[in-house]
C-alpha cells in the first residue's frame, strides 16, 4: 500500500476522487481526459507549437491579472516561471490529451492549467497537488475560461506553424525557379486538353509552376492575419464575467509583447466567442494551395510518363522499385504521395466547414476537430512540400532531343501559319498532314501557300515561343 501511495496521488473534482501518477504535473481533469478520449492516437504533445502557445497565453494572463490586481504578484510570478518552462518545451510529455475530444477543449485547457499550477507549486517550494497555494482554476485560469484561452492558443499555434509552412513553400518555389533557368532552352510541345497545342520551353513551364505557387504566399498571409483577433477576457460567452476591469486589453497587450506577433482584442466579444470564420478562411487557403500543388504533381507525373510509351519529357529521380511483378518499372512515388497529402487537406477543409457550421448559440463546441484538421493540414503540407523539393524537383532532368523531335513532328505548330494563310487554309493543311502522314511543310509547299524559306522561318520552334515577327512592331 505504501508503495502504491508513492506511485499515485489522489485528486478530486466535481465528479469525485481520482488517482493521478505522483510524478505527473497534470492533475485530475487531465486524467479524466486521458481516460475518456482514446480516439485519434494524436496527442497534444505531438504539436509542440500548441503547447508553446498555451504557455504564452497563460503567462500573458498571469501578467495581466497581476497588473489588474486580480492575482497575488508572488503567485503570478511563479505561474510566469512555470509557463516559461512550458514555452521552453521542458514539459511537453505532460500534455497527453487526445486531440479529439468533447467539451469544447476544456480538457486541453485544464491540462495546461494543471501542469502550470503544479510546476508553479514546485517553484514556490510546495508539493504537486497542494493547490491551496496555486490552484489550476482560481489562479492559472484566473479571468479566463476555455472559451477564450483555448481559441487564443489555437490561433497563435496556427500563426507559429504557418511560418514553417511558408518557409517550405518558398523553398519549393525557389526549386521550381532554378529548374526554370536550367531548362530555359529546352523546347517542348505545350498541350491543352491533352492535345498538341503550341511550342514552349520546359523553363517556361517550371517558371509557371513557381509563379502559380507564389500567389499562395500572399493568399495564405491574408487569411493568417484574421487569426490575430482574439477574445481573451471574454470568459464564458463574451460578457467578461469574472475578468478584472482592463484585463482584456492588458492580456492582449502582453501576449503581443511576449510573442512578437501583433494581436488585437475583438471588438465584440460575444460575437467573437462562437465565431470560427477565421479558421474557415485559413483552411480554405490551405485547400487552395493543396489543389494547386496536386495539379502540379499531376503534370509532373504526365510529363514523366513512359519511359517509351508516354510523354517522356522529363525524368524524375528514381526513389524506389515500382512493381513487385514488372522488372525495371519505377513509379513517380514522390508526386503520388504529395497528391495524397493534398487530398487529405481538401478533406480536412470539408471537416472544418462542417464543424464551423455546427456551432450553436454562444459557443462552437466543435473546435477540437477544427484544430486537429488545421494542425494536420499545415504539418502534412509542410512535410510534403519539403519531400517533393528534396526528393523530386531538385533532381528532375529533361529529355531535350526527344522533346524537340516531338515539336517538329507535331501538327500543333500549324497554329503559327494562321497569320499568313488564315485559319481555314491552316486547318486544311493540318487535316491532310494527319490523314497522309506528310509533314506540314510538305503539304503547304504542295499547295503553294508559302515558300520553303517562309516555312523555315515561321515554323522554327524557337520563333514560336514569343510574339511572332509579323506582329512585332
């Protein structure tokens, strides 16, 4: 029995007593959360930025409460020091709560309150669980509820994680730009609806990939900015009950100073408390990036198809044998895995939309699934873009000779004849070339529409990469 007492301590809450591991910094409500939610196998500790965000929120709240006269400065100081340990990542393993849970995030908020309270007790020279000196609810959660502290921590965590996402995106864009320079002289056939169109260079194509993705930096930034509006001080439903006068402004100011990110207090706390519009907008921005990224991966897979019976315009780095039955086959596994990540992000966006719509009256209790989806989307997209860059884009090469031969053999280059002989005559030439197997030049010469010299100049693939001389004045 004595041995058991060393392993556990007894704590109590509304529902009664419960044993908690004696060495744990978390308490009874966290333990109930552990017992209740074994759902996703994804824990709060799997997202260190979320833990760090809670550390900053609780520290800012303690500083604001001390200045507002709602918290003993000695207790506030211990809470701040404990929060610093959380911010430094020293207590990450003390956040074992499943990301999927009921209660609108109360278990997560109490996990933070209990860990910080027990660490503060140690700092003040007391034993874990001796809450008369620093209580998770009365002191660490002073002037707060889950309904303002939890969404504020979510928002700051997304802001932090977004920095990693943007860095990965910028590096991928730069990789495509480098290929744009490397492939600037590689002439190939452009295609629309998978049919021959007009010539271009592989460099132009890869530059277009870069420019297409670069638009997303600004778009994500616009939507990330929405997350800087917070409702700290709104407490339960936005009326500010139990928050000291001036606390909301003080907390917002301290959080901005501590993090270096400029937060602003919501103008209407009652509106802001159940509002999840910022998550919807940010999730939509992630979806837009995912859609574009997946389309680019589709293109890479098409361009690399073959090697003898496909387009075979580019070569992707060989990363793994492609078949358990077909010798020599190598699959485009890196674009494929990126595609699948993008599908997941698109699906997560649907979940975020459903969860946002499911809010009722003064609170949206579905924030946990919104949080899990957004954290997963950011993390997976960041890793996928890094993988795509390192294991695919950086090593892509082109098949220059093959690409040029395809251009010269294409019917699509007949488009360049339109300004000289008209659309109708160009159509006749294209049709006859297709039916007879003759070249466009031969058919045009036979019909006496243009001279050999004119055709050589007009149908020069490099001349078709820009505005034609006929219109270049």
